[in-house]
């Protein structure tokens, strides 16, 4: 990750492929329901089970916008 | 037409459309945004942001949320002053955050400092209540579709005793100075935008949105209505900009 210089200065528990720092889940919630999010490292998404939405992580940045989220089918 | 309307610069648009239009403006200008700010304000925006940090007095261990934080200008200042602290930058426009993240690689963040980036909406902050010690918004609140919603959200995510501070263009009280300022901003800034960023329309929007924004007292009343206490403001550069401060009690 050449574009994530600041990550080097934190204790790097971030997932390598998405560049997402899971410690962010301490404060992050679903913008629609205010509920807890689940980190799907394989898909690179933050899942809101209550809202049935998957929020993408792009370039290490969680995109917490409802109109950018993917609706979960079932 | 039954849809609710709002302002986009001097135009009236449907509420539902504004966020996309604002995102369009900032996606277009993202790579040149910092350079344009320097050109348009003759570098003065840096002094205003420093004045904001002087009043805010960041301390070690604090967690800042910078709403509409774009390329991270305030977050970098906050971290370098606070020392070991944590800053979260939220913005509606992904390319602005990506630009900031690139800058973070070369910025000097103190050891133990932590910085993260989130794309999100100021009117529906994706954070738990009582999460932050400080919430700032610099030159962002006037782009929000429903300002009272953004102020309420700022209050919600601050912990009791937390501080809110907004830096925004404001109203020059002196009539003559205001005329000079209007000539500069409407006559010069869109042209600069065309030359530097290749986009005069986006910069026309910026100038018009500045004129539409409520004056110092009106904005202070809105901050009080959102639930903040001890609300006050300071004029910067004769009121071209103002700093507003409030506390979650």
C-alpha cells in the first residue's frame, strides 16, 4: 500500500487488501438505522444487517452513503 | 410541484437533487481544490484555519470529527497541534478524501497520531452518539441541504462537554467593504476558476452559495436551536469569514 502512509504510524491491524482499519468500527454505524456494522473483509464491505445494506470500502475509505450501498437480497 | 426545494447558489433546486449537484462541483475541482483556495483567498484561508485552531486549542487524546473535511486541511492542523490524538475526516465526495489520503502520506503526523477517512453525509452521520470530543466544519456547512439537520447530527455524535466549531464565509458588516468584496468575488473568482481548474461554473456556485448563507447572528441562533450552549462567534478579516463555537452541555 504505497498510498496509505499514515497507516504505517498506527499499529497496523488493518486488512491488507482493502486498507481498511477495523478499529474504525468502534465509532462507525449504519447511517440509516444507527445500528452496528459487520466487516466483511473478503468482500471489502461493511454490512448493516438491520438495513439489509452493504456499504463498499474503496481505497481503504468506507463509503457510508445509502445511495452507494448494495441492497442485500435475502 | 410538490417536492421540497432548496438553494444551489442562486438557483432553486429540489432538495433531493442538491447533494448530487454539490458532489458534482467538488468531484470536478478536487485535484485543484487546495490551490484554488489559496488563489481565491490570497492565502488567507490558511490564517483563518490557524485562527480556528488557536480558539479550539487541541489537546492530546482528543478525537476530532471534521465534517466536510475534504482533503484533510483541518485534520492535519489538529493532529500537529494536539500531538497524540485522533482525527476522522468525513466528506460527501470520495475524490476529495482520496486526494487527502494521498497528502497524508507526505504530511507530518506526530507519533501516535491517528487519522482516518470516511465518505458520508453530514445530515446522517455514520457514527454512534457521544463518540467525539470535538466536531468541526470548515467551509462546508453552507453546502449542506438542510443545515439544522447537520447541526443536530454534530450535537448527537459529540460527547457531553464536547465542542463544536464552524468556520464559514459570513457577512461583511461594513457596506463599502462589502461592495468591494462583491466586486472581487463575482468579478474575479469565477474567472480564476476557469483558468486554474478549468471550471468557472463550480466557482460561480461557490461565490453564490457564500452570499446565500445566513449572517453571523442568524447562524449563531441556528446552532443554539440544535441544542448547543455557550454559543459565540468571532469575525475574521472584517467578517469575510466567521468562526462559530458551541458546546454540548
